[in-house]
C-alpha cells in the first residue's frame, strides 16, 4: 500500500514496494501518457517530475516515493496543453510517432524551470532522451522557442507559422 | 452558419459508435477515433460520397485513411491529397482510420492497407485523389440540381459552392444529403488537377495528429485498457531454432497477481498476471530449461567466416553483368581492391512489441501496432481458427515501425496463443525491451568485396562487386527467389530505372550476390538493403576517386551523364552542401549519392575527428528527388529522422551474437544517437514532378557513406567496417 500525490491528487495504491513508479503510474493509477521504453534509465520515455525534479520513473521504486512528494506526469503538466513547451512542440510539429514525446516534453519543461534561457550546450546536456524517429533537431528548436529565444533558427524547410 | 440545419443521421451514428465501442473496448476513447465508426460500415451512408469521403452537415469533411500512421505523416499527406481534389476547407478536415475487417467486408474497396517500402502515399495517391474528386463532383452536381443550373456554371472554394450568375451560395454540408443519392462518376474517367496548381497538397501544412501526442492522451496499443484485461510477459528461446524444454510453474504460481504460466508453441513461455509488472517479475523468477540446440555454438566469428566464403564462391544468387569486368580489371593500368562489412541491426521501435487479443466463441479481436492491418487480421484468423469474417484488428498509431511491424506478425500470433488459454478475457502481451532486442527480424549481416580498374587517364573501366550475406527473402519470402536468385539483396545496383537503379555507367560491370544465411531471423529495416549497398558502393567509389587523383564529386559526375536524375540530386547536395568551399579547421566534408524506393538521394556531411578518435558530425545536407511532394515539411521530418536512424547505425549500431544469441539487449549497449550528437540537417528537395517516389526510406542510404567519406578526408583512411565505434580512427 502506498499513497502517491500525482497531478495534485492523492492516490492510494495496492502494490509491492519494489514496483517501479513507472508501472504504478501506468497500471495502478491508470495514467498511460508516461511510457515504457527501456526500464533501465536509458531512454527517458518514462520521465516525470517529482517536486519539480526530472525523474526517470522506471528506475525509482514506488516505496521510495513519500506521500508528500508531488509527482507530475505529462497529463498534469498543464491544462489544455498550454505549457510553453507543449505550445512550441505544436508550433514546430515536433512529434513523429510521438511515443517518446511525453518524456521529451517533461525533460524540456524541467530544463526551462532551471534555466529559462538555455543555451545550445544546456540543451545538449539536459535533453538526453532517446527519440528513435529522430526529432532532435525540432526538439532543440522548440526548446529555444518555448524559452522565447526566437524560433531557434531554421529547422527542416517548412513554413512554421501556425 | 450551418447551425440551422439539423442532421439526423450523424448524432445517431455517433451515439451508436460510442455505445458500440464501449461494448467492444470499454470506452469510445480507447480506439482513438473521433468520427463515427458507423460511417465506414454504411450506417452513416447518408453522407458517404464515394468511398474516401464523408461530409457532415456541419461541413466537416471526414477523409478515410487506409494506411498505418507510425510517425511518418501518412495521415496528413494522404488527407492533403484527397482534400486537394475535394476542394474542401482544410480547417474542417477530419480523418478516420479504416479497419481491415471493414475493408474485407467491402471486398477490399479501400485497397492495400500495408504500410512499408515507402509505399503509403506513392502507391495510393492516384486512387485517393480520384476519391476526393468523386466527392467534389457529386457535391457540385447536387447543388446544380437544386438550383436548376448547369454544373459547369458552378465554382467551389473551401467547401463553399457558388453560382455567380444568380449570386447563390451553398456549402458541402448542406448539399451532402442530396449528393449521396447521385450515382458516383467512374473514378477512372476523372481528370485530376495539375500538381502545379495545388493549394493544399504540396504545402507545408501542419500535421493533423500532433495534439494528442503532446499531453499523453494518444492511446497507443501498449496503453490499452479493457475491462477484465490481464497482462502477459513472454520469453522465447534466446537461441533461434532452440526449444522450450520445461519450466517450473510452482516456483512462481504464488507470486502476487500471477494467474497462469503458458507454453507458447514449442519455443516460448509466458506468464499471465493482473499487471504487466507482476507478469514480468514472475517471468524473471521462473526457472526455465531451454533446449538450445546446435545453434548455441554460433558466434560472430563463425558467422563472419561463413559470410566470407561468399566473397570468393563460384556459385552466386543473382548478378548484373555488362561487358567483361574481370578482364577489364585484369588489364587495367591501376587496380583498387577493398572489402567491407556491416553487422546485424535491430529496429528498436520506441514502443516495444505488443498485442492485445480477445477470443470469444464467435469472434477474434486484436489491438496492435501494425504496419499491415490486413496481415494482422490474417494472422489473427489463422492462429485463432476464427474465420476471417469474424475477426477484427483495431487501429492504433504505432510507436515506431521501421519495417519491424510488417509482414511477420509474430507478435500477433504469440498473443493469440496466450489468449487461447483465457477465452473471453482480453490478454495484453507486452515484450520487455530485452525480449524486443532478442527477437527481432534483424537487418541482414553482409560483406562486400570490390575491385576496380582505372585506365591511364584514370577513368573507371571495370568494376566488380561481390556482396555476400544473409537474404531477407530466403527468410521471409522464399517464393520471391525464382531459381535461387535474389536480386533484392543487390538493391541499388540494379540496371532497371525507376526503383533502385545504380547511377553510374561503367563500361565493364559485374555485380554479384552470394547468399550466406545464418540462424538469425532477418527482415526489412528502414531502407533495407540500400543501407549496406549504399555504404559499400559509395565508400568504394570514394576510394577509387582518390586513387584516381580526381575530385570526389568530379569523378562521380563523369560517370553519371546517362543518369540525369541521379546527377541533378548529387549536384543539388554538392551546391547546397558547399562542396569545394572552405571549412573551419579540423572539419572535413564527404559526399555520396544512391537510389532506393523510387527516389534519388544524395548527401554531404561535415565531420571532425578529434585526437582521441571521437567523431562529430556537424552538418549534413540531403538532397531528394521524390518526384511529387505531398508535404515538404513532413519530407524534411523524414529526412531528419533518416539521418538520426542512419547515424545511430553508422556510428554505434551492432547486434553481436555469442552462444547463438543476441548480447546487446538494451540501450545501455545498443547505443542510440542523442540530441547532443545531432548534426544540423538541411533538406533540399529537387522534385521533377514526373513520378511518385518514396520518402520515408530513400535518404537513409546516403547517410553512412557521406559521413564515412568525410572521416576518410579527416583521417586519410577508409572505414571498411561498421559501426565506426569499433574502428581505430587515429
Ligand atoms: S523507460 Fe525509463 S528511461 Fe527508458
Ligand atoms: S517521435 Fe517517435 S520515438 Fe520520438
């Protein structure tokens, strides 16, 4: 039995303490925007925020989460996809298959909270999630856009005005 | 403006859909549709105009999509093509994914649903555009009938029909109910628009499917929740060809949530539990005895030996022969030789393999990410024994495909086998990443030996190419190998125009393939054999160009006058890639061109190699002629993605084999390119508007050779085996 605070709500779950937080979020809490990609803290698909810090939830035991810890998943990042990162992602059409994008967006949001005007080097260091479809160029541009650093330079060749 | 018109059919159908799918899926949202399913089943036929378009009274135009969306933008591109001919308001376009059971019930009216070989748009563009035109003509005719004027006097713009003489206007939504009563024109009789006049197709419009990918709301198959559903984890014998001997169910039967341990055919075992984590935990604890068989002796070294025999063998499995290459090389002023190799590669889709199956007395249902809904339907039927007409596969957008989720359908068959033990209960089978890495259909391993002869003027007078390696057809489609020949493994070396034609003219040419199969399953991997062959040919041509003392670009151009499309693309890459212009200190350039999937590709790469031998790719310019362009921004996205997929493979990718099994089982060892390693990618399209080529796959084949040729410039040494990480560069 564990009590979790997820997206502002307390949720009591019946689950073994060594279950990864990722699977508790997906299977007990029922929020499936947070994805399984590797289970070994490599890909970042499972990224959530805990007390504002970026965490790869596949590699955190649910027993190590305190009831007072504030967990935010992609579903709780904003109302109506209004977070600047989500808006920039939409403006630049970042996603391809989209599977990694919950994790990418959570990583970018955590970066911008710490560094509102990140440099390319900051983005390199912070955005280490895997995207198998290869959306990195647009991710970089969208992080800059979300930070208000202009449109992040030219990406692709399309017209990005929405 | 259409609020005064009350539709009586759509809300009913909508309700039917929600009720119906709740019964099926436990919630309408689970299927990811936002339009009435009934429409495709004829229940909403009031608005169905032809087979591709449904117009709602509120002027929404629902465009049907038969192909799978795996991130490549097919939904948006196909909708643009239909909407162009339909002349509707793009802002009112909705899409509806068709199901294979629906297609079957309508005698495959919507054609082929498979999505591979970069075929999604190019193979269906003609009939879907005609489908849009059919709907437009019916709508215009309905308005003409209502007003009693000749249809030729009407104009239409963004779904609003006008009659200038009488200053009357109406909308698609208002005339749709009348239009549906008309006999559709013969689609073949329709004249399509000149692509040069397009206003929706060919434009860099935003994707239609982005919103749900930004907030976690898109339900991938792995996310599906059904009432009463159980979860399963699976382990198949890690040695291909091995068998499951036994397992000790008692050791895990009491673990939390465990329902049953199931033998899956002769080779695998699955644990079924309440949650997937419980199933996986129990599976990891389950004592399993495998009968690994003879293949457990196979390793990288034995495979390499086996493949090397194909480099010199006298018997081959397909060739292209012009002139006498061996004699020309023997008599040449200068001879060049080199041997190259490439490893097995897994697809590693971000969404691991999964399928959910429910079998009831008279119905078989499956929810799975698939590149071929009809192949999934067939596998569901044959494996379950339920007749095709009582099967359905529900559509989910794929978390990546890259060729893994096409014809093999192993994931559907395994899920059916487990579900058979639980009649009436939906079973979601999810593979762990490790299982996914172990039981792929890998990009085939191969080697290639090249020899070339230059005359006194340093012209290439003879080229001999011997490719040896595993055959995809032998593993998946032996029927395609008439007389033991398999020209698919020579993709990109072909003489025939239009698909994967070699862009050089060599007076004496011999290209041969020697099949050397292993026990490892192989299959198509984004770009398929153009990957290896593009790397082999373009890196060898680079070696020959250097031996000739001529510029790499000039040397290539001199052999391409008979292949103007290849040449134009190479020239575009060279020009936009600043060929011949100075670079910052330590940065070097490489170039390559190749053809696959009906499109012409070329690339330049700017690369540096530091003192420790670390490679950094700074910038790549890719030129593509895919004939027509459905959406330039999505072409750019596919090119960017191809660069990432191709660079991961070039720099890091390998799936080593030891004791008969794969040893690189997760992203800690199967290294992927990360954002910090992403070069700046520029996409240059040079469309000639006289053919339809592919987009998702063609450009990947020039990524490796452009980068490797730049490394050659940087270090003065060729890289003759991939991945680069295993090569000592300095
Ligand atoms: S699933 Fe957690 S990092 Fe990959
Ligand atoms: S968008 Fe497909 S994995 Fe990132």
